[in-house]
C-alpha cells in the first residue's frame, strides 16, 4: 500500500494559492501521480461497500449501511428517506441523496480495521497532504481532515447549502475527484458556486484525479445527475479543520 497516495511533485502551489486567495476556491488538476490515482480509483470502485446518505433539512440526515440497503426492509426505509429529501427540495428547502461510505465513522466504530479506506484517510491526514492544503489556502492552522467516499449516480444530487459548521473547526471543504475522464457536461454532478441571487458564478466539472478546495461557509451545490448518466461521479469528500 506504499503507493496508495503520492502527490504530484510538479504542482504549481504559488499559482494555486493565488487563485484561492482571489475567489476562495480552486480546482487542483492532476493532484496525485497517475499511478496512485489509478490505485485509489480501484479501491473506491472495487472495494467500497456503498450505502446511502439522504437529507431533508439540516436536522434530518440519515446514513444507511450497505448491509441495510440490500434488505427489502432497508430499501423501503431508503426509498422513504429519499422521497422525503425530494419533497424538501421540491419546496425549495435543503435536500440530498447520494451513495456514500463514511470512512471516519467506519474507523471510529471499527467496521473494517486496517482497510484500504482507513489507510487512504490516514494519507489525507498525513503531513504532505495537510501541508499542500495549507500552502494553497494560506490557512496554517489546518491540522486534520475527516472524510467519506461519495458516489453520485443517476437521480442523486446535493442541494444548495453553505456548510456553516465553522464552530466545529471546518475551514475548507475538499472534494478529491475520481470521475471518468470523459465525464460529459450533460451528466450533471457539477460542483457549483452561487451568489446571493442564486446565479452560478463558477462550476467545476467532475474530473479524474482533481482536488477541489473551497472556503466555507460558501453557497454551493452538486447538480442533479440525470437518469441517463453513467455510474458515476466518485470522490472522497470532507472538511479540513483547525480543531
């Protein structure tokens, strides 16, 4: 597993930092070496026990493990939660639905000790990656990251929100993308940033081996993935924290 996570040594950190300072967000393309990016993709596509995350408002968030999703009773609960999220979104309120594997929770609850996902999160918390985040964001107080594997498949989305949990030490959100290189704009799954009038001021296409970093709170969403899109927009996502 020594090659699971190696940063691209050719990254122009100064120009990336300038871009982040101007807008509070940046996409770092080719963030990992090609070999390790392919290895992480293998872990995510072939070794992830995908469950489901749903939300209908900030207070009603649910996470279903794969074992539960695969039972008839569990599928009924997932469908009911997804419908509630959809109804919330139809009213213009916050909602979301996407497949996920909560890596940090899995570690804390000892789901699969020593797994490749656990090692992956260790690498994201290792000095090399944390220092890259500090260099780009200019936030020297960043000390750790949480994380989950996410998969946006057809009919999945993440509604508009701002990530306001700054009291928990959230400073910067990250999205480490491993989408197919030929991801088409018609397939959705874009990370979009909005102004106060709801206009899209910038959007990042799902890409393979690309790291999105953005300061929180900041209004954003992941656009709806339509039924004809492939599976899917895979990433590791979370927050870089000062505590």
